[in-house]
C-alpha cells in the first residue's frame, strides 16, 4: 500500500489516468504518476469475482478458473522455434500451426497462449488475425488474445464470438478469450497495455495482470521487496479493471524470478522463483482472486537443466495453488524459443502432476487386507486376484519415460529421452485430427479476416 500511495505508478495513457482521477486517485500530470490509497484498492477487490469460466467453440471444453481448479497453457510469445530435426530457426506460420495442432492433440494442454511463436513472415500489424484463425480452425480450445492496443484485443473477441455463433454482447456474459496485461516493471503501465485492458474489461473478457518482476533488474535483489513491488503493480491493474467495469473478471498474475548477477540474464526454476510462485499464490488467495503463474526454465536446450528447472518451477506453481499455469508446455531458452521436444517433456511433467493431484480412494478394496492375508510371508503379489483385477490401470503410464531394463533398452535402440520426444511429436502430428467446424462459420471467419486486413492496411488499428 505504501508503494501505491506514496510512490505510485507511471501511466502513459490519458484514458487510464482519467479513470483513476474519477475514482479519487492523486495525479501528478507532469510526471504522469498515479497514486491510490487502500480504500480504492479495497473497493475494487469487493467487486472483482473470485472465479470465472471461459467457453471456447466447444462447450465441452469450458474452463473454470478459480478455487482449486487448474488449467495448463501452451507456451506463448517466443520469436524462435527449435526441434532436433530442423534446429533453431525464426518463428514462422507453419510451425505456429503445428504447435496449435499439438496443443489440440495432447489433452494435458487446456488453453492456447498468445502466439505460441511469432510468424514473422506475416505482416506485423495483421498477423494476429492469422493466428486467431489458426487457433479457431485447428483446435477447439480457448485462447489468449493479443492485447497490445485495443484493435488486436477486439479482433480476438469478435472472432471467438463468430466461432461460437453468438454476438459480442452475448459473449460479454459468457467469456471465451483471455489476455495478459504486463506491467513494465518497475511501476510503469504503457498506453497500449492500458488500451488492451480497457477493451477486454469493457467487453467482459478476463484480464490477467502480470508484472514482469526479475529480482536484481526490475526489482531490488531481495525477495520480500520484489513481492511487495509485484503485489503493488498487480493490484493497480486489478483496480483498473474494476474502474472500467465493476465485476469484470480478472486474475492475479505473478512472474517473479531472479537474474544471473554475473550476466544479467533471466533465471527460472530457481529456489527464489519457486518460493515466489508459492507466496504469490498466498497473496492471490488473500485477495480472493484467481491466480496465474508459470513453470519456466532458462535452459537453452532440452537437457538435464531444462528438466530440473521446469520441475522446480512446476512444483512451486502447483503448491502455490495456481489456477492457470502459463507457458506450461514448450517454453525454452528463457522464453525465446518454442521447442517441440520441450513440449513433449512438459506434457509428461504435466500428466505426472495431474496424476499426483488425483485423490486417493480409501475403501476396503483399496486397502486390500484379504490380498495381504492370502500371500505368504516372503511371497509376491504378481498373480493375486487383487493384482489381476487392477494391473492394467493400477499406475500412471508414462508417455516419455522408458522403464525397460538396460539390456532391453539397448535392444530397442538405446534412445535417450530427447530422441523419444522427437518421435512422439512426429507421431502426434501424424495422428492429429482437425476438429470439425461448420463451413458457414469458417466462411464468416475468413470474411472477417479479409475485411480487417483491408481496414488495417488502410490505417485503421
């Protein structure tokens, strides 16, 4: 509260400043600093919902965000792509579409992120239209809108409404897309982010407020200071959503980690990052808000480092009570690369977590006293009726792990996990089935994209 009331947040958008001024904030117009007190924060928190739903064009895949529910998202935003066959390359639309196909194929991925990789060969001012159309035709999942400005956000909302066969007004009460608004830490909200937030909140679509707080660079080096700053910046964005539209769905977002103090490079999956994931979840619950976090890593390749860093950050996100774990599948190189093999590794980690979180049944059959009684001391349970009735589904069956003995592993080709991951994503693309879409809806989407591309080319944002 001291950060918000004494230091304030610098705001670049006049429309955002006007909303805060109307709410009673103190405005320094020369420095564009907005200061708010605790009463304004409390008033906003009293109207912010504790949970909400997202409905895609497939109502069976409706997502609930809040409480104990957990959603895993596809990686979002990397400018590069990598796989073991083609190597590291610039993001492109063919790879973009492949990642959407993989997200649709693996059911541990529940939502598509904001541009899984940048299709740089497409015009920067209209590529979001191609990305949204790919999301809607190659999958039936919800997706994140690009909210750099109002136009990109509204396009994402309108295209989801078309795919669902409803109006934007109808979708205001039954949201289908979400966005992330990044605060430019320390303490800066730019005008494009403000415009995107206002558009989403006005039209009833949820917003995730996520400060980008890296200790040693965007915050002080100490974790309490970093979390205090993260909290202030996140609450500022939450307040703004409620000033736009009381009751607008909003998430508390966290992305606090540290940098390598020798190079300045971001580090993820560190003990500090893991603790921050847990503590941010406690803060979100304190305010009664759904919680977004991430399971990032800093490794440049899919190796041991990628595995243990992702595992650390995933445990922090899970134990912190995350409702949406963003970048959960495919993140590599500190977010600069979307990796096919890393996606497979991550899906294995996510599936393990899903099974870990599954409640254990406690009943007579599970306690198996009779089975214990019937096997003599020193015997075994392989052939008992209890085992034979349950062995096919008794344990989690891995997709990537190879549990064969060393001799049998060698006979099978002696393949390491990264080689097996390549085979898995290749097979997944072969097995992929595009979800059905009404031809009339596809035609309407195509017409919308063509119209908007023409408008954007004419200078309409």
